[in-house]
RNA sequence: GUCCCGAUAGCUCAGCUGGAUAGAGCAACGGACUUCUAAUCCGUAGGUCGGGGGUUCGAAUCCCUCUCGGGACGCCA
C-alpha cells in the first residue's frame, strides 16, 4: 500500500543525494566519497518546517567548509520537483529545513481513512522470517511479574514486527528437562504423601508454592493412593508428568487471558530425545571447539568472546542446560529464521555472549540473534514495595494481577518503560479510574470518539468520505497538530518495531490521546456549520483509526464507552 | 575483583545510530462545565541531564575516570 509520508521522505532523500552528486566539484569531494548516512527527521519545533536534514553538517569535514556554506551549495543544486516541498531554509548550525505545501497533511487523512485497520502497515520486513521467543518460564509454578513483563514485551514486539511486514512466529521454550523437573517430582511426591495424610517435607531446593498442594490433591482425586505402592521411580515420573501437564495448561490459559498466544511450544526434552544435542556436540567437537577436563566436556567459549569456557557435558554424562540451549538455537536457524529475538530477564545477561559465541562456533551469524534483556519489576501497593519471594512461593502471580488490575492496564504498564529500565508497577495507579492513569486517559479518548459517532448516528448522519470534501477548513492549531501526529503513525510503528522498543508506541498513544482531548475541548464536532462538521468527522474518524491500531499493537482494548 | 544495566524536574520516566531553546505524565499553584463524556482542557512554576576530564563545528547522547544503586559471575537454570 502506498504510504504518503514514506513517499515524501524518499523523494526528499533522493533530491538530497542528487544535490550532493551535482555539487561534488564545488564541494571538493572525491568521486569515490560516499554520500554520508544523513538523517531526515521531523523537527521538534514547528518553525523548522516539516522535515530537516543534518546532511550539510556531515559534509563539513570532507568539504572542509563551514556547515552553513555547505548547506548553501547543496540547496543551490537541489531539484525539488515532485517533492511537495514549498520552501527550503538553512538554519541553526547548518540544518536544511523543508516546509511542505501546507495542504499535504490533508492528503494523509484520505489515506488514513481508506486504509483503516491497515493504516501503518508496511512491507519493511520483506516477509523475512523472524522468531520471537519469550516467557519460556519454568513449568514448575505459576507466572510471576517478570514473566508477565516478558509476555507483554514479547507479544508487543512480535505484533509490531508483524505489522511492518515480517513473518513472525511466537515461541515458548518449555524447560521440561533436567534438575528442575527432578525437583518438581520430589516436591510433588511430598505434597502427594501429605495429601494422603503421611508425613513428608518438600525438599529445601524444591517448590514450596501452595499451587502444588492443590495439584497433588487433584492427583489424589484422580489416582487415589495407588502410586504409594508403585516403585518410587514410576511414582516420581507420574507425579512430575501430571504436574507438568497441569502447569503448562495453566500457563497457556493465563497467557491467553493476557492476550498472548504462541505459535510454537518447544520442548527442551525433545532435544534430548531426538539426539539434537548429541549432533550439536558432535559438530562442535569436529570443529575442535570442545575439550575434556576433569571428566567433563568443555566448550571453548572464550575463543568466541565469552568470559570463560563452559561445561557442556557434566562428568556424570548429563548435558548442561547450556548445551540444550545451544542445540535449541541451532534448531531455530535450521528452521529458516533469519532473525531470532529472545526476551530474557536481566539475570541471564551473562548467557548472551556465550550463546552468540556458540552460534559463531557452529558457523551461524551471531548478529542474527538479538537478546532483549529486561530489568526487574517491582510492585507497589499503597506506596510500599510488595515483597516477593519465589523460594517461599510467596509472590503475586499473573493471574492475580489480571484479577486485580485487569488486562488492559497490565499490558500497558509492562510496556510503557524501556526493557532495560527497572519497572515500578503501581497497583493502585493501574486500578485507578482517574486522569493519573495513562491507560484510562487513552481509552477515554477512544470512548469519547465513539460517543460522538453514536450521537451522529442518532442524527441520521454518516462520516463522509475524506476525498469528497474540503478538508482545508481544518485550520485550527489543535486540528493541525492532531493531524500532523496522526500522519507520523507509520514512521512511529516502523521505528518501534526495528528498535524493538514497544514503549515508543505506549508514548505515542498517549500523545495522540492528548492532542485529541485538546482538540475536543477547543472545538465542537456536531452541530457546527456543515462543511466544518464533515471535515471534523473525518478527523475524528482518522483519530479513532490511529488509536485503535496503536492499542491493537499494545494488546489493549479500545472501549466504545466508559 | 571482573562484567552488564541504570543515574535526566519534587516523584515516575521519555529522549541516547551526536544536532537547533532537554520533553511528558503525576504532584504543586491559578483558571475553564447552559455545548458531542470535566475520567477532559488551558495557564504558571519547576533542570549544574550523578561528579570530573576528553573527542567534535556541536555532547543528555560517543570515549576515559570516579561516585552511588540494581544484577550476573555454578559440572544451576
């Protein structure tokens, strides 16, 4: 689909490149000198026009002239045919500012209205296969706030990438092998025995959460005490399998309630069973990246940028988690993903260099893996930190959070900060139905719009087609500011997606809502002069589209009334 | 000790691929509801961008260093 703002942008960029080429001699540039990687952005201040470039400043050095002089020369060679540029000025240290024909933003409204739900979609991703792996919480308990933040971040990043034309797959890696499963089995056994009235203690390293008590009770309800008499190994296996299945189901359900659905649930155990880990180890060994020490198999990770070497196979012959993870990442690339994104807790940061190192050792491009590290979440209630301890099983679960603050607030709050910032999650604020709460502020804007359309319908009117009416009557400052920001939407989506920065969308939504509220307070829509009413209905319609699309990307609902 | 992340308005944070006068929300203060939802808006005030050095035409942004907070450094995951 055509996108107006992108078209304008590329037209100006092309003109600038052309100017550099024509001015080469005058600027004293060598024929081989490339055109520098300049920016063409929307200036913060309106007085600087619609677009501004730093190109002249970047050419200062090769041209050995002051930036403003370079700008003069460039401007004298600019061919602006077909760019809608009406005025070019040189300002500040050497910016070249472009002011467009003021009518251009009205064309954008036509585009927004016609593209509707597709407005902002693009093909930047070119159908490239991208995998986003996130949450991947141990299936030994319930989801906590860290998992919840990961879920919101991962899902929003995936939605953004998909919106800009990537072929995205959401994946959950199930850690259903190794120690934690043994611990789960032992913990379940204790709860099972307790449920049958016997004395038993959950091991210190085990899982102490209340949820396993209930799982054990359900197990008893189904199987009674018949596992008491079975060989211990069989009992442990049955208990672990039962708990695992129940936990994964519970995780899947609560994530679905959170608006997060995965395309693939990948089992770690399957890597052991299929021989994928052995094959991966064999390749590393063949390439000379493994050695034996103290009876264990070590990977020379330090050769590939990691701090130290790492054990892949313990002296007891059991592969480490790291070995499985290497095989897993190899599998990802073998499945044809050309970009792999992991959302990890910051406590895994030490794992990043190792993982990239392993990929390099296997012959894959480590830069095709991006790891988004997210910092901790702290919950606040009544101004105090809510203490949590996973060890004792005392923590707020995602399920409880959803019950308390609702999905919309939770989704928004988790992505409103950059992943690498600590997130203070104020439960009272998330619940409050006041202007302090950004989610309600944004949703309220949407509800107000819906209300306008209800009244419009009562009056027997319809939203006119933008291309049939005169939009230039939208001349008020609040109207122009709002339109201008609506036009930015495709740019904002693209940046948020490529920078893996969903918080940009959260802020953008708030800005659009704010501009709309200002417009709404300053102007009436219904009941004004016919031409103006029609144009304003179009503007309100377009605002609704942008708010909806933004909220959709964030996984937040767009209510019709509040 | 080594490494990673952070430090920006009273509070919570944006901005960080170097760009023009550093932004927003909340809190504070002063205003606006015979009108489509006042869950809103308008205005005022608020800053040595943790300290110091460096690179540059230009630094909140890049480099070095120091201070303070959080985290990671296991044949755990």
